[in-house]
C-alpha cells in the first residue's frame, strides 16, 4: 500500500511534466515560444512541439480568419445628421510573433481601432454618401485598418457596413427634402422644354418669313388639319388661282 501511495503522486507529477513539455498544435495554430523571456524569430507549428520545462513557455495563436462585429456607433455626418452605424470586419493573423509581442491583446486592439476608424471615416461624408456609396466607404475603412494593424502582424481583409439607422424624424425631413428636389427638377425640365420649343418656333418663323411659298404650304397644311372634322366650314381668304401662281414663283 505504501508503494502505491508513493506512485500516485509520482505519476501525477510525470503527467504534469509531460503536458508542459509536449504540445500539439492544429493545422491552423502557431506557437510563439519564449525561452527565458526571449522570443524566437519565427513561430512554431503545426504539429508536435517539445518545450523545456521552466525555461520555455508557449502562447498559441489562431491563424484563421476572424469575424468581429463592430458595436453600433453614433456618428454625425458631414451634413449634421445623427445616425447609428454598425459594421463587421474580417481579419487574420499573418505574423504570430508580432501579434503576441507588439500588442497586449490584438483582438481587443483591432476592435477598438475599428470603432474609432468607423466614426472618423463616416463623419467626413454626407448621409447620401453613406447610403449610396457603401462599397467605397468599406474600402476606405479597410485600407486604413489594414495599414494601422500591419505593425501588429494583422491583415484586415474586408469591412462591411451592415446598417445605417436614421432617426424617424430625420427620415421624414429627408422625405420632404427629396419631394422638394423632385418638384424642382420637374419645373426645371418643363422650363427647359418650353425654352427649346420657343427657340424652334422662332427658327421656323424666320424660315417662313424669308420664303412665302413655305408660308403658303404651311397654311394649306393647317387647312387640311381643320378639314379632318366634317363639322367645320372652311372659307378661303384668297383664290386658289392666286395661290398656285404664288407657288410657281
């Protein structure tokens, strides 16, 4: 019994030693190994990793693409409209050593940076641009985040703005503004059409004034249009003989 009681603590100690010495990393994992506090140039793994007890420690890093929801942010647009915006970012670790050494918590740091960048970029644009040019805004935010997280060994591959929520009272104001804009455009188009029609009539009047024969033909065309209705009575103010004589000349 005494021998068994001695073996149990010994086996437990051996298990602890083995678990601290032998590490197995999955295909998508890398290990950043510290030897007496100093880190190696490259991360280890995947596969079997052997560590020297007490002297070496290791931190695992997930190399897969991570998806992070950016919490809803209050943004004031360039045209002073208050909106609530949230987004999602896709990023991954490309350098495990820098992700561990250069920043305390790369996930939290990337999240905070995404929030401030979202407010900063969108605050420089009007509401119409937020609603209609999301692809451009997504690219701008992604490029800024990717540049700033490069020192941490992080690659931001994509940013998507999910929702741009506007206050209901502001929606009504925007609708009234859109209605006024449509009415303004309608009046401008109508005025432009009348202007072009007047210009064409002026050109036609000049042509008719310089060509008596054209004036007579126009007169006959008008009579033909009137004659389409059998209830109308047409009275010619001059003889057809005079008209034929004019057309010959």
